[in-house]
């Protein structure tokens, strides 16, 4: 497809995850065009060699592969569902959505991109947080046409250690919801475990080493538990509002399938309470703190 050249990459969304991913692509010698709703956020990546675009449509017109890393379903719809963006896509181009959004919206956007532009849509949500984005060790759960995914693997390689094709359009987003159920419930449980230890007079800072290798051990425990033990919130690894958005998304999808996810709803309720008290943009490691009195 790319006639022995690097594909031209466009990247939309230079936020907590998008910034390190663009820097990884630049380090791999890709030319990257960028756009962000808040233009000041592109300054660092432009200084590193990215080319700023005035609009998503301009970016799409000059790109073979358009990567999205946006906050939520509404943000993705507002960009990728816009008529001028769709008109700018070239036949055979690929839109790779690294965001975590609704599987239902994903399927609708994939159909529209194919029908209106002759392009392909790959839903490719990521796991691994900011540290994984910085080191290129993200894991990607992908949905969409297998042939389109094979073409997209080249541009995903600098960002990830593994890309798994989960099935047709929307399957990657569904897999990400499963991931977030496990992580979200785990993190809230880790916070409660640390609060219990402290209330009982146990040195909670010893828990990460004490439980390492046992059944309570996990990657979230090693990362978030250690940060909780050390009282570390900065840099933010994941925001409370982002985890809440994903757990609510999982609950909505499950409800549509006739399922009740009671544990997921309980974890979401704890996150929502923290959001309501003004902690939406704090790191999820702050879940180690007791909730404010009601």
C-alpha cells in the first residue's frame, strides 16, 4: 500500500496518552501531522518534529493512517463523524482509534467511514497507561477487518508490545471494557486494603513486598499499590474520571446484553462519589484516601 515508504501518519488528540505516543512515532522516524482541540498542547511534539494542522480534515487529507487518542465517545464522534473529515479521507486510508469508546458507536463510525470514504476503521484501545505509552509497551485490543489491521500493524509497532485481533468492529472496545472492569475493581479494592492496614496499625508501605508473588499480586497492585504506599499521585497515571467513564460504559453495554454487573457498579459508585467531591482529575491512586464525610 505504501510503495516502499513509511505511511504518512496523522495523530489527533495530544493529551496524557497521545503526547508520548506521538513522540514514540517521531523517534521511529515517521512523519507525523498532529491536531488537538487545544492548540497549545501540540507545542512539545511540534518542537520534536511533528507538523501541526489547522483542522482534522486537513490532517486526514495528508495522511495514510489517522490515529485518534481522544477522551470519550463524544469527542471521537465530533471529530471522526464530521462531514469534512469523512470527505477528506482517501480511499484505502485507515482510521485507528486508540481511544476507549462505546462499541456501538465504534460500529456505526466504522460503517460510515467505509461507506462514505472507502476507508477502514480499526478500534484499537490500549492498556498500559502513560508508562506503557512512554516506553512503547502498550497492549492493544483490536477490532475490525483483519487485512486493514495487518496494514496498521506497522504504525502500531513503535507504540506496543502486543496487538491482538479480537474480532470484528467493536470487539476491541468490548475487550477494553473487560480490561477496565478488572483494573477498576482491582484499584478500588487495593485502596480499601491499604486503608484497612493503616486503620489497624499495620505499616501499609510493607504490603507491596509482603504480598508480592502471592495470590493478591498483580500488575495493578505493583504499580498503583506502590504509588499508594508512597503517597504518589504525580505524574497522573490514570484519572478517576476516565476510569469512571469506562466502568459506566461497561455497565451500559452489559445492560444492553441483559447482564447485571454488580461489582462493576459498586466500584463505579466509589469513583463517582470521589468525582462528586471534586476529585475527577486526580490520579486513581488517590483512591487510597478515605472518602469525604457525606
